[in-house]
């Protein structure tokens, strides 16, 4: 059964065998500044929730969504059709970015990537859940390398991540020529420690980070 992602928003249908999006999956689409957005890539799209939300904000944008899972790519196509939206959906391995995409062809790469290093913590029983949660098929450095290749000069990488790995994220971005420029902490209350971070990096930008007001999440 399809449900509204938010009241009055796009419809989203879930399917077995595809990682079910949580609240964190929706955060990057709201964090993106869409003023000059013409073409974006949803990297590791799953069922396409970020793609749907961005197209709802910028209907004229050209969307390209990629996932290594055939089931996820098929669900993303189904969800686009369900909402009367158009976009290209690629089933492929983002580590093969040079074969899949032209250099500098996107204004934005957006992602809810795996948060955890393989072998740390309890692994999910389902393979598709493990691929979505742990860096089994795409490491943080590989994501940043792919984004640096895919982005135009001054193009943006936006993602949600875990605060305990923030230093690793910043180092990986900077090493690939993507400078961290915006940071927003996400927490359940102003008294609680952040559980997530939203980060925007700009390819080829000068150093200088802006901290935004914390975002309260449930």
C-alpha cells in the first residue's frame, strides 16, 4: 500500500527485499538548497524517497537515481510512476562511476549512505539491510570519490551521517576536493546529544564551514 511521505506530499510504496526508509532517509531532501538545482543524482536511492521529495520541490529538475540492488531500482521506478514523475533509474555499482556517468554532469549528489564499517556492531540478518547499513559495497571514501567525479565545479554533495564519524566524513570529502561548507546537527531535543548530522560539501570551494541551527527530530 502506498502512503504519503508527508501530508500532501508524494506517495511512497514499500516492497519486501528493499531497505525500508526511516526518518533519517528523508532528511537530506529537506536539507538541500534547490535554488540552482538542474540535475541531481540520488546515490544509493533505495525505493527513491529522496528522489521523490526533491522532484516534489523542483519538478523541472532532471533526476538520476542509482542503486546496486535490482529490487530497489525497480521499486524506485514504480514509485516515480506512481507519482507521475520522470527520472532515470540505474541499477549499478557506484564504484564503477566512470563507466556509468560523465564527469562533472551533476549539480548535486545526495545520499543517505551506509553509516557503519563492516564487522562493527550486530549485522542485520537480511543481506539487503546489511548493504544499506554497512559499507559492504560502498565505503565513505568511495562515495566521496564518485561524487567528486560526478559533480560540476561548485556542485554539491549533501548527505546524512552519524556524528561519531564526522571527522572521517570531513577528511574523506576534503581529500577528494569537496570542501565541507554547511553542517546541521540533528537531535531529539535541545538537551539531547545529536544522533545524526546533515552535511553539505562543495566541489572546489575554499575552506569555511557554516553551522546551522540544530534540527529537532523524533
